[in-house]
C-alpha cells in the first residue's frame, strides 16, 4: 500500500488513518537539490526543496500539505503543476484557537475526508479513528532538547550520537501532541466528532505560525532540561525570531545551528555539536591512560592549513613545539609534525605519557589517547596563557570562531563561521595573491593608510573582483589592504556580539601574526587584543594540557 506523507503537526493523521491511509512524516534530508532547483527559486527553504526532490525522484505518491508558509505554498504550486502525484491536498492552517477557528478547521477536516475518500474509494471508519490516538513517548530524566525548525532524521541521528544525554526532538512537526487526546466515549455524528477533533488539533503546543505562542515556553521551562540545541533552516525566518527569546530566558547551555536541509549539513556541524557536548558533560574530557612514558604530554592541533604540536613536561613547560603545513593528509601531517617535535628534544613516542588531538583532522589521528574539539582546546590554552581572558578570537585558515569563557576558563558560549572562507585566513591569502603580495607584506601594508576604502563583499570571489577593480583605479596598496582588514574585522566583531563577548580579548591562530588586522580589529572591538607569542600554538597547548590531565 502506498504511504501518505505529511509534513506538519496540524495534519489530521488520525482522520486519514480512519480513511485507510498509511501516514508517514516526511523528514528526509537529500544529498542535494538537483531536480528541485530546476523547478523552484534557490532561495526557497531547504525543506521545501527536499520535498520537491523526493516527489521528483518517485519516493512520494500521496502528500498532504498544510499552508503554513510561503515555501510550502510554493512547493504545492510546483507539485500541482507537475501533476505526477496520485494525491495532493493542501490544508489551510488557522492561526488562533477561538470558536471561529475551530469551526473553520472542522470544515477543512470534513473536506479532506471527502477528497481522500473519493480518491481511495473508502469511507470513514470511526472505530479506526478512535484507535488511532496514542500518547507520544517523551524522554524522562535529564536530557537535551532540540527546538526550532524541523530537523531532518539524518541530522537528528548525528545530534543524538554526539550528545552525552538522551535527546528529545521537539522541532516543528515532532512535538505533535494530538494523539494524547482522550476521544469521547459516546457515539457522535461525524460533524460533531470533527468539531471535537478540530479543537484538539488547535489545543496542542502552538507552532510559530500561531498568534498566541505563549504555550511554547513549556519547551524550555523543564527542570530536567540540561541543554538546548536550537535549529534553524536556511531561508526560514519564523524560528530565528524565537531563538532570541529562548536565549534571554534560559540558563542552560544553548547552541544555535543552521542547516540547509541536506545530509552535508551534519558533517559541517560536527565540531559545534561535539564542543557543545563537551561543555555539557566535562567528564567527556577526562580519562585515564596506561602509558608509562617519561613525563611528557603531547597535543596535536590538525588544522586545514597547518598542523601544530606542543609537548609539555611535568611542570607544564613547553619543551618542544612545531608548526608545519598540514599537506594532503591530516594523519600524515600529524605524524610528520609529532616526529619533528620529538626529534628536537631527542625523544621518541615511547617518551609520551598521553596524547590528545584536536582540530578538523582530529578524527584521522587514530593513535592518540583522545580527541577534543578545537573550541574546548583553544579555551583551555588561552586560559593557561592568561587566566584573565574572557573572550577568545581565533581566525584560522578555513574558519573563524569566537569563544566566551567564565572566570574558571569554562566555555560559556561560542560561535563559528565555517561555511565559507569569508573572514578567515584563506580569504586574506586569496586577496594577497590577487595583489601579488606575500602574507607578511599584507600584514605590514595595512598598518598605515590614507583613504578609508570599504570592501563591500565578503565573498572571496566577489571581493577579489573588487580588489582587481581597485588596483585598476590605481588605489594605494595600503588603502586596499586596510579595506580588507576592515572587512574581516567587521565580520569577526559580529561573531563576538553574538556570544556577548567581553574584554579581556585574546587572539589566537595564524592570522594573529597579521599586524594590520590586529590593529583594525582592536579598533572595531574598542578593546585591546592580547596576542601571546604562543598564539598559533594555543589549540595544541590546550590539547597537551588535557593529555596531562589524563595521565595525572
């Protein structure tokens, strides 16, 4: 029997089951939108495109939609024009719980039952309807809750695997509670039963489309709630508004993530999820090693551009450190860097009591004792270098991140820019190539300038075009470089504001050697930046400190 797919919590699945349908929530994240983007504007939200993609691939034959947003309305128009679905129906969502809304909803329920019955050749089975109500299973005890826009099954699986506690999915369609209703025992005419059913549909926890959304506070006022992951979908505006309210009202760890509703999203978000898990359960950072070395502890930071190694002795003194290009493979780059660090002090791997890896390539380094995210390691390293630091600004080769810490060095909040090269070392590297300059020359060129040039685009491709145009206009190199530094600084300050960054600030990562950018960033932050001589080794230093904890 063909499944009937639905996408909204206000879909009357108990009624459809009573009409002979086999209802399934569509929550699949595709690999891409190859077919959908030929039929609909690319700026339609990822879920709308995923729905079209599934229909075009033949996965869906029966579909009931709810008119809840422009994306779903656009998807309905595309699918109706295409005509390949056996059954397609759109319900008009109401936005209040008053008597008029219940009456309107009841009329729609009866119209849907009539349309599906005519398509399927079935009639309403009241006994089946009564049996279709089942209370949903809720997580009991301490847990983490996912809120916001719908999260695809694939991404939710990634989240549950990364978290140290059970995870409740309360995004969008997943917090449906109609099945918990108690159906009236007495027999009722169909119209009266649908009026009752409409009331139950509208009485459930409201979604963001409802006029009165106060009931949603129950989602984050729970004594067993230990953390919240707030999910938004690219080009969906509804839930971004709620995030600000949640952030202002909760005192549990809160992580905001955004996906484009493809399976690639999970990989991009892995570091954020793991760092969030480490923040919730600090026991994850602990462990014991059975190695009997000579009292030395190694940290390896495998980044996209460089691989850094720090070796500490029992007194927490750095006895050896290395910064090498990562090269083609993270594992081989780490092996080379570790060997060079050991060779510098005439030792081998047997001298190491414990080793922790961090950075993007950490999962490829299989011979370490533990891997910890660069968020946590940079915070640990920065706090070790200067315990007064409250905000860490790390601009690396392929990403930038801002980390806010408390007085003990624990991570309070963090934000990352890892979806594109905007505001990263790679951005500056590409601009240096466009100007035929070395990175060292770019670093010094931005210290003095005459004209305050603004680079309007942070996209590497478009910014490069702007730079080429400015060169053609015979603009001074110092002025162009200052414009680039200003663009990166503005991007970084926006990240700092998102985590409510506060002084003292410390800058880490390879870009901290860019004197012009450091100067401009200090001006935009209106605060000094601490740049330690070990700034580029901060992540590896933090990893080595965690290795020392394991051995000790």
